[in-house]
C-alpha cells in the first residue's frame, strides 16, 4: 500500500477511520474534504447516508449499492453518491481511490 500515493500525499494528516485495514490521508478545506484512501484488507461498510461524495478509483475494485442500485467500480471508474442517498460498500483488498466529500467535517485527523 505504501507506494500508492507519493510523499506529498503521505505527508498529509491521516484521517481517523474505523475500517480495519484502511488508511486515508486527509486534505481539509473550509467547505469540503478530499481523502486519498487505500485498503490492505477487504472491508464491508454498512448502509449509511451523508453529504454528496465523488470518487475516482485508482486501484482494485469496490462494489457500491447506492439507493438500491448495485454496481462494481474498478481502476479508472468514477462514482457519485448524491447527498442523503443511502449506500453501502464492499471494498476489496488492494483498493485505492481519491474521494471528495461535500462536507468539511466528515472525517477528522488522527
């Protein structure tokens, strides 16, 4: 996992995540956050909702169910989760992405 992102990204604060095997670097702004995420283990994220989210898959694959519609996204794919849409995810080991959250308080730094 350590070579997914360059040093400039790895020098960002790590985000406080509760997902086993996940690491994320946090770029914080007054109105939003960008996370550079990577997963060393498979992870299941239960159904939840929050502000809008946009992601670009860099490596691996993720299965997202957004408002009841399930799709698999792989390297080079983009996904969008509208604000308030209930969604869940199955993330596979080796997955990495860049994710924009339209919420400045979604995650905190460790």
